[in-house]
């Protein structure tokens, strides 16, 4: 539950993941979040109310979790937003060749260039 913020109805607002002290939250949107009108409206109200109170919201979909590279990019995006709010982030850099990086993104890498 997010302290001090409720829906217009008075119901508590919760997030899938929240760093309350930094006002950063993550919400996973499955397909029903866009196909169910009631869910879509509820999500919009939640996001508007949280943003009005200074929250940063990161919306995640299945595409953000499709492979290791996408997950790493999401983790970096979340870490950046937390760092903007004063969080200390510890992470580990994993070496990857340019060839492998290009292949993961669907590009061809030519060493001769």
C-alpha cells in the first residue's frame, strides 16, 4: 500500500514494486490492462494520483522481460530513476563482445570496419 494516497473511492493504492522512500514504483501491465476498460481507467486514475504526489512510475510489459538484454535494460532504467531520487545502486557489469551485443539486437557485426 502507498501511504497517504488513495483512489477517489477511498480504496488504498498499491504498486507491484515500490520504493516508498524514493517515491519510485513499478507496475506490470499485462494485456488485460489495455483490453479491460475498468482496469484501464483504474490504472489511469492510480497513475495520475501517484504522479500528482511526486511519484515516478515505470510501466513494464512482457516485452521488457522477453530476454536477458531487455531485462538488463529495464533494471538499468529503474536504477537510473532511483539514483535520481538519491538511492545508492550497486550493480555488476558483465562483459559482452560487440559481436554478441549486435546479434542480440538483430544486427550484423563486421570486424573489418
